[in-house]
């Protein structure tokens, strides 16, 4: 049994099965190339991954990254439950991350010494994707997933902030309506420390300012929409502002007009 959620370029699935063996032969690859990189995240059951030069064992709490066009045999002696992330090779190449070799690469993502925090965050995001994704969130969720995948593959290489910043921004954009959005939650959501998160936004007037600006931009788009006439209070709540008066002050400071003025101007223009 499997369920699938396609996030534009990437595909996410959860697969549950009985004990069995899966083989991808050279003949299958020649006739039906996948042209993709695949990440398997073990949730339950032990998997045996046979390839040209040996065997890897994948246990719950681990993930394996491989090229889907390299022959392999996967065996599940006790059945399985796993998450699968399939990324087109051209998209993966755009991440500027090391390409999978003929030897599958295994990551510990369940926590503890040597664990990979971005991998843990990516597994959580994959589960969220399978619960249903609003159309407007699909692109942001894909960006977030690809950023976490890059961070997982690249590791803690010095100076690798591009994917972290992009992933943090995607996470924030996807949770703008949450009035409880905090640095701690963002950092945990993308698998980095709060200190590193603060560094990422140091050139963007700080994390709090960046979040507020994104909320204000979304609010202005809602107020000046061609199709809707939302109440100012509804817009403030929908954009994550807990105080309508603070929203009004921040909006006027940013755009030199009040939210009501912006809505009225847009309404007059449509008349």
C-alpha cells in the first residue's frame, strides 16, 4: 500500500509492505530509466540494500540515498514502512550537492550522537506532505524539502549557509499564519541551532524583522486583491498578527498608508 503527494518536481510517498525483495536490474534501467535520486527513510522493519560492491543494512531511524539508475536489490525480511523522496536528477544537480556514487549513502536521522538534524527535519516534512498540502504551499514545501536534502548531503561544511537560509525562509513562509512562530520552532523545524538561525538573518535586518516584513507583504496582497474585500482584522489574524493595532502601526510604517487606506484605494481602482 502506498500514498503519494507530488510537490511539483519531487515526489513523496509512504510505503508499507510485507516481507519481499525488490530488484532493479540493468535491463530495467536501460528500458525504463528513472533519471532520479531517491531517499528511502526507514520507519519500521530492517532493509537490506545489495549493490555491486557489498551490502548496507537500513534500520528504523536511518535513511539511504541512492541513484535510482544504478542496479540494486532491496530485501525486507520483516516487512517495511518507509518514506520515499524521489528527486529528478536535474533538480538534484541544481542543489550543488555531491551526487550519489554507486555506493548508497546512509544517514542516521533519529537523534543521538552522530545524528543528522536536517535529515530528521526532512523526514518530518515528508510526513507532513502526506497529510495534505494546500496548493499555495506546494512550491514552498518543495523548496524546503530540497534545502533540507542539500543540508543533509553536504553536512556541516563550513560556509554552507545558502540552503539553510532558503530552507528557513520556506519554513517561515509556510507558517506565517501561526502567531506562535518562534526562533526555537524554526530552528528545530530545519535542523539547526537558534544561534545559527540568527546568523543567517543577520544581513536581513534580523529574523523578527524578516518575519514581520513577510507578513506585511502578504497582508498588503490580501487587502489589494482584485477578488476579495477582507476585513482588516481578518487580514491581521490570517497573516499571524496577534494585535490589530500593532498590525496597523507596522503596516503604515512599512507602506506609508493604513491598511484601510490600502483596501479603499484598491476598491476605488476596481470601480
